[in-house]
C-alpha cells in the first residue's frame, strides 16, 4: 500500500481523509461501550442467578433469611440462646457419659443375640448405664446446686434420653435377667453358675462322643443330661431362670432328641400311665357293676313255688 504525504493532498482529498479518520475513531469508541455494557449485564445475571455458586445457599434478598450486616452466620444454634437456657457443664458431662455407656451396652447386646447371652455377657454394661441414668433422673444436685432431671429428661416433647433408656430397660425385663444376676449387678447367681457348669459338662460329653455311634452317646451322656434336665425343671418351677438358661436348654434338648435321636423315660410318665390306665378301665368297671346289680334285683323278684301254689288255692276257693 502506497502512502501519500498529507501536504500533497488537495482540499477535497484532505477533507475526505479527515472524515474517514473521524468515523473510525467513533466506531472504536462505540464498540468499547457496547462491550462494557454487555459485561456489566452478564455480571448482574450471574449474581442474581440461583444456579450461580457465588450466590450462596440463601439469596441475600430472601424474605426468610436476612443476616445482620457485617456479622458472620453461625450454624450452632446454642450460641444464640441465653446462658440461662443452656445446660450446665455438669449435666453436659452426664449426658456424654450416658451416650458412651449406651453405645457400649448396645455393642455388647448385638454379638450376644445368638446364642442368647444377653444377661451373662452384658450385665456389667447395663449396670453402668443404669447408674448414669439414675444420676440424671434423681433429685441429686451437682455442682452449683443444680439437678439435671428437668433439663435432660423433660425439656422437650421427644424426651430422647428417657425413651432410649426405657427401651433397653424393657429388653432387660423381658429377658428376666434379674433372675440370673445378683443385686447391684455384681455377678451371676449361684444357681446360674451351677447350671452353666452342668451344661458345659453335658456339651463336652456330646462333643466327645458325637463322632462315634449315637447309641453310645445316648448311653454315656444320659446321666449328665438327666441331671441338667432335672435342674432346669426345678429352676422353671421356682422362676429363677433367665433367657440365657432357657435358650441354652432348648438348644441342648434339640441336640439330644433331633440330632442324636436319644430319649429316656421321664419320671412323670409313670403316674400319667397309671392314671390313663385307670380311666380306660372305668367304663368296664361301670358296666360290670351295673350288670351285677341288675342280676341281683332280678333274683329278688322271683317268688317261691310254695307261695305261688298257695295263691292259686285261695283264688279257687273264692270262685267256688
């Protein structure tokens, strides 16, 4: 492209060239304004869009949430409550201890569900949980002369601590664990320990003789199993057994009768057979006695021959 010096241009050429430069400058300025306007509009759309990450979780123009200007929003609701409505450090520590012991007791119950050992394996955990709950629910005051019963048990409609504890308390009651555990949750009762000892001897006998002939097992383990069965019957009558003993005896009886096909005459079958035999012979005795009684009546109604002949003579005399 050949450039011409400005001084060599004519009047008409100079005016045309100045007009051309002016139009180019206006075009550049106009485009820059349009770009700035479009950029500002895009920024406004980005800020007002609900999908924009810069908008946050809640819009600043929302009528529901209007945080105070210049203040940071905290998720912890307790930080906005007055101090007199919050629980004390003493009650908070009790609640924390209750939660730890609750989790520990539940973790013990799950593995003890099958075979059932909820009483003998988890009684210490239940004792510690009960101790903590009694501290919460009692009128005993802690530091600052404050009781935690109202703040932890009755402060809301849900009453979570009360419900959680009573669920486990109901489970303990249905298991009859108090029959197998001493007072104060110290240890198993003597009857329970004795039953477990006889049970271990019986199961050891089963395990020792199970690979061989089951007939030999029935003979070798008969005395031990009979002793265990008699002990269970006595505990059942005295109501001194829990779910652990009940489940253990059911499993042992299933092994004895179904797996090994063993059986032995029970002592209570003798009076049952005697009573049943007596009931069977009752109809025979009844009909036999009825028959004999009727025969005796028939014999009494027969008149002697002399009396009959004397009656006939009297009738003939009257007719004559």
